[in-house]
C-alpha cells in the first residue's frame, strides 16, 4: 500500500505491507513557512507540487518496490488545506488509474489514530482517544474502528496552535511545539501560573485565553526577563496545556468506563504529556498508548495504515473521490 499525505505543510509518501509493517516513510517538511510564523496555503500547495513526485519515488526506492509492486493507494482526502489536498489526490488518482489499482481516500484525523497500530497492531477498541495536532483538538470515544463518538473539542485554538503561537511570541520559530518541549524540560513549571480553561463539566477545550495570558505576561515582564526566564516560561505554559489535556482524558475514561486511552496527533509527541498520562493512567489501572514521535506528526505511513484497513474490508473509493477541507471523522466511509 502506497500512502500519500499532503494536507498541510508536510509532503509525505510511505509504503507499508500487511500487518502495518512500514517499508518506507519519507517526510519532506516545508521550511519556507517559518518566516511567516504559520503555513501560507498558496506556498504550501506549490511546494507540494514540486516535492510530491520525488518524495513518492524515494519512498518506492527505499521500500525496494517498483510501481508494479503497488497494490493500492491511500491518500489523505481531508480535512486540510484544499489546494494542498488536491495535489496529493491528483497524483494518487493518476497513479491508481495508470496502474489499475484501487484508491482509498483517508480522513487525516483517522490516519493519526491509525499511527498507533503501526508499532502496536494488537491494540484494539474500545478506547478513549485524544487527537491533538496543529489544527485539531478532539476527545473521542471509539467503541470500534470506524465508529467515532465525539465527546468534546476545542472551541477556539487547537493545542498545537497554542504551542506554535506561543513559540512565535518567544522567538522560537515555527512550528515551535517541539522546541518548547525541549526548553521546558529544564525549566520550572511553577515559575508562573497560567490559566487553565476548564469551561463547564463537559469535554470541550479552549486555548485562546491561555495564549493571550502568555502574551500579556510577556508584555508585562519585558524582553530581558523573557530571555532570562525562557525555560521557566516554556515549562509554565506547557504545564497549563498538559494539565488540561491530561485531566480531560482521565475524566473521559472514567465517564465512559474505558480502560484504555490512545493518543494521536503531533502534540502527543510532547514528552510531559506522555509521561503524565502514563503515570496517572497507571495509578488508575488504565493503559495509555501513543505512537513513536515520528509517527505522531503528519506522515504517509499513518495514511497507508488507515487505507489498508479499509481496503481489506472492501471499502475502496472511485476515481470521483473528492478532497474535503472540513470533513469530520467518520464521514464518508
Ligand atoms: O499532527 P501534526 O503534524 O499536524 C497537523 O495535523 O496539524 O501536528 C503538528 C503540531 C504542531 O502544532 C507542532 O508544534 C506540534 O504538533 N508538536 C508538538 C510537539 N511536536 C510537535 N507540540 C508539543 N510538543 C511537542 N513535542
Ligand atoms: Zn496532522
């Protein structure tokens, strides 16, 4: 199965085989967005156009299979930037048509969930799942694969968006989640108390108030203290995000009487989040799983894994498959 991912600013292609075994997973990031502090959609789609064929060729070469060895093509159909999605979809359709192999459109968020099965194929529902990425923050109950019950989601910024915007404020570049994680490791999380938005008794999240609180705080202390206390500020901000994500996951497991929590999306490569949930989970007899870091952020292998699952159940798509910028989980399969 060839998997193609181009929903945002990573151009990626991967080859996997039965049992979600990864033969190659080539990921090309687009550094040109950094100076803008966020992804510029038009630049992203143009970069995908330049990169997509070399990335696919490299993935096939590294996997040691030629085009003739491809038995099916999985491609992200949404959600994402429409111009970027169209590049991947166009190439996937062209290849599927010319090779005479099936094509499977994959929901990007479902792909993030499937990243978990690559190193842990035995993992099985029911479980509670937190998807936290640059564009989404959702908490789901998954009674079985393909069935997604939304418990709550962010009402404003995604968790990753908060990391990225705070990183820009701190002069750490874009995307800055990983950099904050590294700096926070040596900082004091109790240096400053940033607000945690608990909202009501439900499962929704909000991160825009936290982002504004950081901005106001930085204005108050000025550039010198910001520089001197960079690690402490990173640690204090990260603690606020991780507190909320951890508590909500534990509450979701309790409410749904579920013994397993599965993490997905770029933000769950955060080392504190992994550690906290593992420790708190163990205390409550819960099993907490997450993919290795490389498979948490956008990649073709997660798309291929999800596509393979549906292909093996006879759920391929036709060449009329459409890109959908805002498709929800569970829609369309
Ligand atoms: O899933 P992903 O690759 O892309 C989307 O689908 O959005 O997630 C990217 C997000 C970015 O916001 C990035 O800053 C964040 O994941 N991220 C992290 C870490 N590594 C990546 N956030 C916190 N800690 C990290 N270690
Ligand atoms: Zn993603």
